[in-house]
C-alpha cells in the first residue's frame, strides 16, 4: 500500500490533536488472525470482563492480552472501585454511554511508570551506531534533516531522551534541522509531556551534567529546557488507524506492539517500513515479538538486548546519461589501439 499524499499531515513545534474518526478494517487472513487473538484475550480476562475487552478492541484497536507489563483485570477492578461500581456490567454501560468515561477508563488501563533513558542499551545503540551512521550519510546534505517518530510516547520521557541523546552525541547538532514527532493515544499523557515537568525519580538514569544542562529545577520538580523542548512536537494518535505523516529516518515504538493483536502488529510494522527512509531504523521493545513475516523486509541485527530493524538502503540510480558510458569505453579502446 502506497501512502496517500492527500492525507499527509505536517507538524510544527506545537501541540496538535488529530481527529481520527475512521476505524481500521481487516480482511482475509488478517480478519481470521484478529478473531483468534480476540477470543484468546477474552478467555484471559474472564467472562465478566469479556464484553468490556471486546468494546475496547472494537473502538480503539487495543488488546491487553499479550502485554507482559499489564494486568487488565486488576486495572479494571481498581477503576471500578474508584467509580464505586459493584459490577463490570455497570462499568460497561457507563463507558458505552459516555465518551468521556470511556477515555477515562482507557487512561487508567494504559498508564504505566516510565523514566528518562529507560532502556540504556537502546540509547547506546542510537548514539554509537545509528546517529553515527546518520552523520556520515547526511553530512554533505544541504539542509541536513533528521526526522524521528516516537510512536506511543506516553508522558514524553522517550522523545526528550532521544533529543538529549542527539544533543550529546551528534556532531554539529545545531547545524541540523531536527524534528521529533511524539504521538500517543492518551490525552492526559500528552498534556503532561507538553508541560515537560517531571519528578526527580524520573531522572534517575541521567547524569548530573544532563540534569543541569537539560532541566531547570522548579518547586522540587524538573522542567525541560527549550534546548530539547523545541525539538519535539506532540500529537494525539491511535496507531491502529493509518495516517501518513511523511518519511522518517528513525522510528521508536518501544513497549507498544504488545497492545495490539497479531494482525494489527503485522499491519503496523508494515506501515513503519513504508514510512521509513531508505536505510532508516526501527526500534521496538526487547520483549516484543515481531513475526518473521512482518520483519522480512528489514535487515535485523542484535546489539545486547536491543534488536534493531533497518530498512535496506536502496541502490543509487545511475545518473550517467544513456550512451555516454559506451562512447567513453569506445574512445579508450581507440586510444589503446
């Protein structure tokens, strides 16, 4: 499937909401895979919560059955307690009748702790391999552009970590046009990311120099400085709904794929491949499985516990005008004769 240029979206350095009304549909074998995954997830959640699980998958394309970090039943029970609801059927009626209540439930189910430089091996590979290679490949380009997508950015620690890594390691970073697009389905998470204000424990993996360089202490919390804040744009997006946003050199989709069933995972990885520039890189979580069929178009390499997917570099077109090469060869032969 080729991207539709009529649906391309340009993002500036400001906060945007995407109004995504369409629902993804799967046909053929993908439909069979989706139905199989949904049945398995319902069995895991139990009969009382199965209708709720089905509603979430229908509305948002999200499945909670495969996440190693998520206890769907416990999160739902916690939300029911907060709402003073005794039965799952009452919660189901509530979220069916109110989009606001549905969004609030989804926020509760998707919330999870995160922090800056959460995966040290991933950011080491970004610094020592990927950015180093991008520097060599793009150094003589004018302008030098670097576009990165943080898909499923949660409360913003990941895209800001990417920005810090770029500033720390990319030579002449100020001479580049760098844009990091950070998207998430959660409005509340994006609003927190936009504020850029974090507690001290979120910065635990940073060095003292990084804290001082990239943050300002404000009432015992740490505010992201404009140096990295201006490199990131935030937008609300459901990854199960395809929207073309142009090409990217690097895509991060860390600890997100297991929220989708097998069919949607395969479709999403295929879209990532389409959206990457030739030679671009995809990062996913170390515990996330990418099927052999979905990963088949990538060149895969392992760096510690980081599995890196690269879109093969397309061969450069021969720009020699037709016939010139053969005439030059003929001239050389005549000289030797």
